[in-house]
C-alpha cells in the first residue's frame, strides 16, 4: 500500500472507532452486530423482521454460511510490534478505511425510514463502499447524490433493450460500479414470509394490520413518515422508468423474464458499461472463469444470504477454489460475516473484500444513519483489535497459513 494512501485513510479509520466521542447514549448497549438484530426483532413487526432475517425452506444456506466461519481457527503470530497497524484496503483503485462494505438490501425503506439514504450516508462518512439494490424504494439518483461513490446492483430480465435502458440511466446518474446479480432467475421459496403474512406486493390483511399496530414506533416512524413526506413508495430502480408501487400486483410482472438472463447479456453490458463491472452470486469455478473471460472487473461470491437456493454451498467453502480462478479480478465475498475475526478469515483465504447487509439494515431501523455508523464502527474496531492479536500491521500480511480447520469441526 502506498504511504500516501495509508496517510489519507488513517483519519477515516480513526473516525470509525467505537471509542470515539459523540456516540449517542441510546446506542451504547449495542456492543456487537448481533445486538442490533435482537433489538430490531422487538422493534419491527414480525412480518418485516422475518422478511429481513429469513431464508428459504430449511434455512440451510444461511446456517452453513455462518458455520463455515465457525469451522475455522486462527493461528496468530506474537511479538510483532503492531502499534502502527491499519486496516486500509484498496479496491478498484480507491482506498477504503476498512475491508468491508454494505451489501445491497432490497426493500430497505420499508424496514427503516429512508433506509437507502441512511445506509449511503453512513458509508460515505465511514469511508466504506455501499451497494444500492435495484429493489430499492428510493430513486437511484437520490442515493447517488447522497453518496457519489455508491455502487448500483441490478436485477435484470433477459431482454436486451430493457437492460440497455437501465444501464444508460445508471451511467447517466454517475455510478462508477455496476453489480449484476446472477443468482435470481426465479424468486426463492421463502415459506417464512407466507407464514408471517409478508408478501410482495404487500397486502394489508387483518393479520398484517394487527402486526403493524402492535409496533407503533415502526408504523409511525417508518410507514407514516414515508407516506406523509414522500407518498406511496414505488420500486424505483428495476428499469429505466419508475416501477410499480409496493402495493401493486404489477410487481410480479416486473420480475418476468429474469430466467432468460444469460452470459450473452452480460457480455453486451460489458461493451456498453464504461465503469467497473462486478458479477454477484457466483459459487462455481466455471462461472468465475467465464466472468473473467468476458472482462468483468470483479465477482462477489455469494449464496444470496441463504435466500435463493436451499443447501447452496457456503461462500467461505467455495472461496479457495474460486481464488485460483480469479486471476487479477477483485474477488469479494458476502454471507455469514458478523465479527472482525470472520473478516480476517475471509481475507486470509483469498477474499480481497467482504460485504454484509442484515446487521446494517437492523441498525438503520433502530436509529438511522447514526446507528448504522455505530455498527460500522463496532466491526472496524473488532478488526483493529483482532489484527493486533493476530500480529498484523496491515491486511496484506495475512495468509492462508494463519487459518486452520477447527479441531472437531466438520
């Protein structure tokens, strides 16, 4: 890492220390990312909490993503003089204060008021990347104004004119990185949503009305404020034009033809898109190889948080094989990360960067951008502390030799 890049990013790292003054008193009981989920479970209606926390069918994909980290032990070095350590990470020519970012979160603004703006603002302040979901309820142009360095993630139908029009809109808005999600040809079988009463489009049944009324802080603070200040939420970014309102049955039609999306469409995107191109949702080595061959700048290894294919391989278990196929592409990972030690394990086995989403959305629901920033601070501080305990001055010093299978693990 160039000395100038480190010097520039050190103030950003200092800004995300949880010990920094000015943390609102109401956040001080949140000591780890899991604490945000526990508090959000009480704050949110059952259907909304279940939408965020849930996975498909048996939940195996989500559990395995976590278990893959638990099955790995760390082998630290000692007496390494780690007083000058830093966690700056370079990605696509930009230095970030920490090696993690905020993953795309569909429908976030129905979980927390103006959530995409809160997430984008917190990411900008902390000096980490944030990816805006195509399923967001806030116009991509507004989010880009809040954070000019945000990335945009697209769900695409296999219809080139629709793709081209959206790409042109994203490019005109000023986004520099486009993320094409590849693992959603059809919606996953999220039985938990049916059981809790959640649906898309959202239907106001007696069960949903009662669930909402029993959570007045969310109902007034998120739904009420949204309707009062911004009207009926729409899916703003699935196509070049505004999409249907979140209560409309047209939402289903808006998802048609995703099962026709193919590599030929991604090749056409590569020709049209001038910025960085990332393919998200890959687990097979052959797909990473194909992404490299068509000129992608990076890939995100992901099983969609366990929300698409049940029993899909945990991203961490796929990581070593996919590292060998990346050959110069940025290799990123999301799924299952909750602690600083998780981040270090992923980097040790070959990830250049990691993303996580649910904890930051829970934080947004509890306290907007300041609470998201607190969550970022906590994870950054864990990494800072764990680097010292691992004997690391910089993240480039970590290696596969510092990670071992957990004795007795699977």
